[in-house]
C-alpha cells in the first residue's frame, strides 16, 4: 500500500528496533514505503516525493545517530 494511505481501513504505522540506543531496524506496517519509490500504484508525483523524503529521513537519522 502507500506511504500515507490506510490499508484495509487501518492507518499506516512505523516501528523501530533500538539496540544500545541506536535504531537498527525500521518496520512499516499496513503500508509499503517502497511502493512509493517505484510508482507501483501510479501515485501522484507529490505522494512519491513524500515516500522518497521519508526514506531519506530514515537513512539520515540512522547515520546521524
């Protein structure tokens, strides 16, 4: 599903696993962030941009810890 859309009537969620104070795993639930990166669902450009920005923010957060 999409980054900011609900899936089966449920909101998109993101979870992180923290080990020794660092984010080591990010899991998205009721959504598929990667679908927005590849235009799987013919999303508008604005939504795809938001998906890419969220992915970039996650990577920046991890490397900036």
